[in-house]
């Protein structure tokens, strides 16, 4: 006999999600709807053919209108040294101040690329799915950039942490990702 599905309390869900470590990213956009950016950890790969990732954005975010109207984003993967920038993009700071705190360039879409990020995924938004308080953006990667990163900024247990490799030569593309 099946038991009825029980509701999970939002706080219980948030507490359990704190056990799921995730890379910290700054998602940026620029275009006719303006320049904006926000800190996000709800990002993952969907497929490599065509290269697609998903980004979750709260519809109450100050960046929401710009992101969804511009239809382009750049996912900037952060290294440990970017923790202060992550906090800045995650707060109530005006966009001009956020972007003034670092050096930026662009790739194919015109969305801002953080100069020294671990990796940047420059994307066009292919589809948007509404789920609860958020939209899930399916983003087609049209350009990317990688640095010689040896560490990443991770969010786990409601705090920032750093993970990395001690031998940068072992951090090539044939490492952990290809082993899965």
C-alpha cells in the first residue's frame, strides 16, 4: 500500500540543500535591456551535444528582467580569490558598483566575462521553464574561455569553501570530468 505523498517544509528543504556543495558563479548579461549580474550556484551541465547548461534564476532577482529580455548570459565560474566579488554580486549593490569591482571583457554574445575567472560559458538562452519562484534557463554555449585555474569557490553548509588541485599539470581536461 502506498502512503500519500507528504509535503516537505521549505526550511527542511533548505537545510538539506545546505549539504549539497556547489560551484559559485557570477551570471552576467548585457544588451538592450541593460547590464546586470547575480551570484548563483544553481547551475549544471545538461548535454555536450549541443553544449547546453541550465541556470536557475529567481524571478524576484534584480537581474531577472535584463537576463530574460537580453536572452544572453555568461556563466563565470569563480576561483577562491573571487569570494568578495561573489558577495558583492549576491547583495543589494547597484549593478554599476558590482561591475566596477573587477575587469571584464566579452566573447560572442556581449555578456560580461570576468577577466580572471576559472572558466566562462558564453550563452544564448534557448528555452525558459517556469518552476515555483524561479525560472530555469536552458542556455546554449556559443563560446567559452578557460584559465589555468587550480581552485574553485564552492558553497557548502551555508559558507564559502575552496577546493583545488596541488598539481596544476594534473588539472587538464582529461581529469575528473572525463572519469565520470
